[in-house]
C-alpha cells in the first residue's frame, strides 16, 4: 500500500554553521513531532566524532553527497578505485544510508554501475532516470509528489518562498531510504 508521507531531503550538510542547519532542523522537530529529514552529507567537511553524535538524533538520516564537494563535477573524475574507496569510507562510519547523490547531480555512468554493484541507491533528477541501470534503486524528488528538496544553507530562503508550507503538527515524514524506487 502506498504511503503518503512528506520526504524532505537537503543537500550540502557540512559542519560549518551555515551548512549544518541544525537550528532549523531542531525547530522543525519541535513543531512537527513526526519530522524526519535526509541530509545529503559531505563527509570530508565533518569532524567524524561530531557526525556520529548527531546520528543519535533519530529524525536525521545521513546519505552521501560527493566527498569534498569542492566542485559540482567532482565525481566525473573518479575512477573505479576512487568510487570503491570513497563508498567504503562512508560505509566505515556505520551511520550512512546507502544512498548517494552527486554534487549538482553531475553523475557518471561508472558511478551508477559501481553504486549498483555495491548495493547503493542513487538520487537523481527526472531526466537522469533513463541513465539508472535496470534493477537499481533510486530516488527522484521530481517524480514523487511528496518529495521536497532543498539545501541546508538556503533554509531561510526556503521558508520565505513557502517550501515548507502545508505541514502541520500531524504531518508524517519518511526518509529517502524509505522511499526508493527500483528502475524497471
């Protein structure tokens, strides 16, 4: 049976004050008791012990978002070994959902295939679904009418534009990992 829960995902979760958005997320959790959010996290921009402590907040799900995110095209330069090494680093933390989103969705065919081979899902834009290998799990906020996508460093602007309007105390939320589709 289909669930009709809001799925909020935010990109660029990093340690600096502007990019972690924890003040906004804690406020949402207080206002909406069933609140959950998937944070596409840039691992190299975090003190790992702090990230592990934040994982104790059950309303936060961490997913991979590039590695350094120094450029939007960073994953286009990764070879097979680099893909394996970086995904192994994320997995070694023991706190990440196996969902990967390339910075600015700039993804390579090699990336799709390595992710699929290792049992990871990928977050894509609607026009990229055709590139996802058959049988691979994926998430696309544009094809999920309950998907809400944003950026941690744009929370004030998102509020002003009404991105989170329509939520109420009883709004139910799902993580991205709970909302995956399989490419047919």
